[in-house]
C-alpha cells in the first residue's frame, strides 16, 4: 500500500470511529430532586451534537416539572427513559398553557427505555369537584409536535391529568410496545390523540384509560393500528369532527388484528350534528375481537354529549368508503351495530362482511339510518337497512 492510499485508509477508519457511533449522555439524576434541569442540560448538549446521541435518564424514581425538548437537532437523537418520572401531583403547581413533557420539531427522534411517565392525575384530578380546575387547562402527559421519521417504544404513560399523548403535525411516527394505564372512570384521559399528520403506526400496544384509547382529529392521513388491546376506555374513534370550521379531511385509517375488552365502544366514527362541512373517507376495520363491548360497531353522526348542541340540522361531514370485516365477539348491550348517518349527506360505500356479535341477554340487533351498506359474507346480527 503506497503512502497516499495508506493515509486515505487511515482517514476513513477515523471517520468510521468518530462519526458513525452514538454518544451516550447520562442525566445527572438525584433521588427526590427535580430532574428537569439536568434533562434540559443533557438535551442541549445532545441536540447540538453532529453525530447521533442518546440521552439516558437512569433507573430510579424522580420528580419532574414541565419540560420542553425542542429541535431541530443536528443529528438523530434518542431519549432513553429508564426511570419512573412523576409529574407535580397538584395541577395548580403547573402552568396551564404547557404540557408536562413536550417534544417537538425533531427528525429521527426515538423515545425508549422501558420507563414510566406518571402524571399523578389520580391524586388531585380524578373525581375532584374543585371548579378551579376547569378554568385552567390540565396538562397532557406527553405532547409530540411535528416529529418526523420517529419512534416511541417501550414506554408507559400512567394516570395522565388529561390526554396521555397528543400528536400534532409531522410525518412517519410509530408507537411500538407502548403502554397506557389509567382508571376507566378518569375523565378526558384519551390514550393517543392524533391530528394533522401523515403516516402513523400504532402496533403491539396496550391502552387502558377513561376515554378513547385512540382518537383521531382532522388532518390525519394514513394511520395503521395493529395488535392493540383496548380496555377500559371508549374504544377507537374517528372524531368527533365537524364542530370547527375548516377541518381537514381524515382518510386512510386501517385498524386490524386488535382486541376490545369491556369498552364503551368498539370501532367508532362520530361527527357533530348541525356541523361544518368535512370529509371522512377510506376507513377500514378488520379482524377485531370484542369482549363485552357496549357498542361494538358505531357510526354516530348525531354525536352530542351532554346535550350541548342542536340536532335540528344534520351533520355536514361526509362519510364514505368504510368497511367492517371479520368483527366478532360479544356485545354488552342489545344494539351491536349502530349506524346513524347524516340525513344531509348520507354515508356512501359502507361495506359490512362477516360479523358475528352476540348479546347474552337475547338477540342482538342493528340500528341504521341514512345508509345502505353493501353486505358480504354472514352478519350476526342481521344488518337490515331500509
């Protein structure tokens, strides 16, 4: 090997050694001390690095005040939470306009580590009649804003004060082996709320909470949910939509190979009556097991909780290209299939194939309005829509 070749080879080895490896930055966590300042310091160092970095919060239990981790960063970055982090128990000790942990504007981000984000919502929030909580926005456990090509895996979010996870904007986000835990009567604790993003996958995860396991807002496109166990909770819901003018379409939703256990709803699409125009299309539910679910299959275009709206005018959200295939199990109420579409813009392209939903109190039934579904295979209960 000549001198020039040897120098080039040596320089290549130097590049591989110093620019191809990930650096670990350990957070200096101390027992019973707020970990937020040390986390922010480690994040600043990692985000400025030109090579991939991993910020590690080691095992242990630590309090953490509200934290914002923002990019853009110069290289891929991983936050590895091995610890149990605890939010301030009293929401009055948190700023109402901030979430607890916010991560935003990062490309190639990973959250991992097997740790727990404990929102401590059960201490001061669940069941509390203190009206001062209503005037101050409660924080979500985790807000993920405008992340691209990113992964959330092996993390538990526990007892959030509001939503466990709120996803807004971005592209190509995956939740893998993600766990959510909260009591079934905890109010407004949606598991994962997703809006205004293209390309989301939720797989092999367990979600039990007091509201929707997964809820979908406007502007969501291409969501794949597979291998998810939901319960307790309100099921997996598209919507509610139509309440706000200018909402973007929801399209390309695929929920498959999942289980619902003791939930208030199974697979649901909901829009407000007397609504603004909108579009929900290309929605598919397949290979779903229901166990004691109150309303296994739902399209509700008269969604009006607590009678806080008028039903005198129909929903103007157009629902089309919806399919239900191989949905089986038990309904906890007589009405196993509830399809109430809008009289203003009736549902189009609804297909129901091979459903088997039984009610132990007698024969299950179907309720339908303003829809004429295409039927394939066998339906139990019979789907008769005039």
